[in-house]
C-alpha cells in the first residue's frame, strides 16, 4: 500500500480567508472554513491504519501453505482410503480459503479507494483555500494601488468568498458521488462476505487407522 501524506494545514492562507470571511460576516465562507479544518479529513489516518492491517494480514495465506505442505508430506509416505479422504479434504479446504481470501482482498481495495478519496479531497480543498487567499491578497493590493470604490472592493471580496464556498461544495459533492460508487461495491462485497465458505469437517475415514497404509519402499533389484 502506497504511503500517503496528509496535506499540511496552510496557516497563513487559512488566516487570510478567515480574516475576510469574518470581517464581511460571510457565514457560508466561515462554515466552509470550519468544514475543511475540522471535518473534511475525518479519521482517514485511523482508517488507513486499519486498511493496512487488513491488507497485510497473512492468516489465510499461511493456512493454505500449512495445509498444502501437510498434503505434500503425507503423499510421500502414505496411501489408502484414509489418505485419499484427507487429500480430498485438504484440496477442498484450500479452495474455500482461497475464495474467501479473494473477497477479503477486494474489501481491502475498497478501503483504500475510500481513503484515497478523502486524502485527495482534503488536499484539493487546501489548494482552493490557498488560491482564495492569494486572490484576496491581490484584491487588497489592487485596493491600495488603484484606490477603487469601496463598494467595488466589498463586492470583489464577497465574490471571491462565494467562489471559495462553491469550489469546496462542488469538490465535496464529487467526492460523495465517488464514495457512493464505492459504497455500492462495499455492499456487494459485504453480501459476499456473508457467504464466506466454511471449511468442512474432515470425513470420518481420515481418523480410521485401518484406512492408512504406509507406502512400500521400492528397492533396487
């Protein structure tokens, strides 16, 4: 799993956006500012830790390896109905475990997709905030240099704050749609997980010593 980095909070740019939003009493911009700072990233880092653990889990793979190794060792020395029954059990068990492992890997992929969306959305929101701050600074410079009319200044600033709110809302809406698609996949995978195939019990023949015979050792004439 690729290492992700949370975009750093742009302290100065964020302060600039907040300064103008509060000065103009722009509630939408202030609410959006709080959403980006306090809610947008959520617990993505904790979710990533869980997804990493899930994706790196080797329980099923190790179990398959142990079962395969046991069958490979037994076939060298044993024959008979008892061995045949165990070999059939082992093959059936590894098939079921492999199927379950495939579903679990797909679930891990869905986790990663959700986490990618959160990281990307947060990073893009930070970019929008920084761009808004840059535009506000330019508006301030224009005010000083060109001495534009006061109401024009206010109109420009409000429009920049409106754009900030719209950009963030559009970004979140797009992310929600992507999350919805992944959620549909997650529901499908959850249904598959409900149908996880249990490994059946070994047949009674496996435990009958009379059905196990040691293979005769071939000797050279």
